[in-house]
């Protein structure tokens, strides 16, 4: 299982980047839900990360917001 961080800078309810599992319906291995959407228009998928702890460490060192994990993330 791999993980991605989605940084969405256009969502109105944006609370910070969010960690997703690669098989999540939102993530789809870093491709997102809308495959033909202009890349980078709303945000960016960062990854893949080989394990959850590595994704969390990247998050801690690159973002100031508390870590947010999507409900798809299973420990």
C-alpha cells in the first residue's frame, strides 16, 4: 500500500493537506477523481510514499497544519 498527500489550494472548506491511500476513490494512485482536469488547477498530489509513517514525516516537515488523514487511511 502506498500513500499520497493532496494539497488543495482552491477548496472552500480547505483545512490543510490531507493524506490518502493510493487506492482511495479520491486519490486513484495520485491521478485524482477527474482524470482530464487540468493538472495543478486545484491542487497537487504529492507522492507516492511507501508507508504511512513516511507520508506523515513528509507532512510534518513540509506543512505547518496538523496532520489530516482521509477516512480511507487504515493504520
